C-alpha cells in the first residue's frame, strides 16, 4: 500500500513511521519520520549481486549490515 506523508510519497510502511520506496533495480530507499512528521532518508537496502543477501547501506553507501530479509536489513539502518 502506498503511503503519503504531508503530501509526499514515501513508499510502503515497513515499521511504524519507517517507509521503503522502491528504486531502480533491486534497491529501496528507507525513510523514517522525524519529530515533525517529515520523512527523512536513513539509507538504502540493496540486494547483492548474487541475489542472496539484503545489504543495509547508510547515506554514504557504507554497508552497515547483511541480512536474509528486508525487515532485518531495515533494522540495521535504524540502530
């Protein structure tokens, strides 16, 4: 289900206040609502070249964790 916050498309809700917007290819932009309710980017989740792992990458592109599913990869970004 598509979610709009303050008229801004933020993707699908993964956790309360955390949204994943599908990008080109096998990657998703992850946003989290700030104290004012605006979605702020916290990083991206990408599927590795082999297609077996989800990579949690911060805004600079550094890998913060590897997971077997999307929800776990998002948790790496939030911690």
